[in-house]
């Protein structure tokens, strides 16, 4: 019984860590992130920052994020060049992340997210999942497996 209890504690620690990382990502996205829709990429979520280490941490939390940059973005007050990098996620990966982060974001950020989501939806065929357009929609615009994954992450079920 002691070994199974230790295993349960490790699993709970991993779940707690995953939830804490998701909340940290939501907080960072709240301050630094943006959401938009385009014909080329569909729904997109992007975070720009001068600290590449922070962007790499976000990539570890949600691997579909792709790192871009650094790009020259103006000058600091002392005259040094300011370099910025960004990470972005598009399409079905952005849709899945939007479902995870939405409940954790402020009403203002959710307005931005919903505008992009609604601009993106017309490009997805009616009755098809936003995450995987070849699959039927199960709930909240997601296919069954993505909805189940999002539900498990929100409710800390493994």
C-alpha cells in the first residue's frame, strides 16, 4: 500500500505542476500575448518578448509553439538595439490552447480571443471540429478526443 501511495503522490505532483504551468502560461499570455485570425494560418496566438529563456519555457509547457526571431525592434533609451523574439501557434493547436486558456483569462483578453475565434470559424466547414476539420464536432467546436483532452487538463484527470 505504501508503494501505491508514493506513486499516487508523484502523479498528483505532475498534475499539480501541469496545472500550475497552465496558469503561469495564462498569466503571461494575459500580459504579453495576442490572438488574431488570418486566411493563411487560421486562428493564431502569439507572444513576443525580449527574454528568449521565457519563450523557451513556454515552448516546454506547450510544444506546438514555434520560436521566431530575434528581430530588431527599435532602440533602448541608452541607444542599444532592442531585439525581440516571439513564439506563435496556429490553427488547430491555437484552437486547443484557446480552449485551455480561455477560462483562465480576463474578460478583456477573452473578448480579443473570441473576436479572433469568430473570425476564424467561418473558414471551418459547418458541423466539423475546429481543432481537426476532417472530424465531426463533439462539443465546444472540438472533436471528441481534443474535447476529452481539454476536459482532463482542466479537471486534473490523467
